[in-house]
């Protein structure tokens, strides 16, 4: 992956805190929801309720699409990401605790009091492994998009680990 493009992707991941996630319902219809996330390298993690519609949808089909962006009044200021990814459930309890008690408070310090007393038995954590990333940067021209295919090496390069 081109270094400049990777740098731009990582900057956008760091600048934002929420993403819109589209999963596939059992009836085939997409379902879009908003979730908070943390990232390391190009890998992202989010949490939801174990019994949520998202978790049920992902149990049936791990393919997701997601967007990360912000509203702007200037169309030429649009900058964001669109990804096709696989959502993999995290089963390792130590990794779930690290996500909830270490990584989330870094990105969401205002949520720290809530997270410290959270009963993790009802929480599902998913790792999002991007396969295709589109980088939107309309400052380069209306609808300008750079698309990259993401390899495992791209996902973990510079992150030191695939753990959150």
C-alpha cells in the first residue's frame, strides 16, 4: 500500500470516533447502525450487546460495509473512509477486557467511569478486518476516491500487534 495513502487512512481513523456499520439481516436487507470504535493500524474494534441485532446479523454473515466521516457544509471539504470488511467476534476474555478497560478509555475518556463497572457477560466485541478501503478526499476534486485492496500485512504494519 502506498505510504501516503496509508498515512491518510490512519489520520482519518484517529480523527474520528464513530462509524456507520452496515450488516446483513437474515432476510437479506442491509441494516446500518452507528458504533464507536478503536483502531490499531488498519484494524478496528467495536462493541455491542451480545443479543443485539448487529451481533445476530454478524453471526449469520461476517461481511460488513462501513463509513467514517463527518458532516460539512462545503462539499469540497468531504474527507472520509468507506470500507468493506469482515467482522470477527473476539472470544479471548483478556482481549475483551483490554479493549473495554484500556483502549476504549483512551479514545473515549468520558466513558471511563461507565466502563470500569461494566458486566462483560452481555458484551460482544468484534474485530473489523478491512479488505477494501476507499479514501474520499473531495479537495482533490468532486467525488475523488482512492481505493486500495488491504492485505494482512497492510492491516498489521506499524501496529506492533493485531490486539487492540
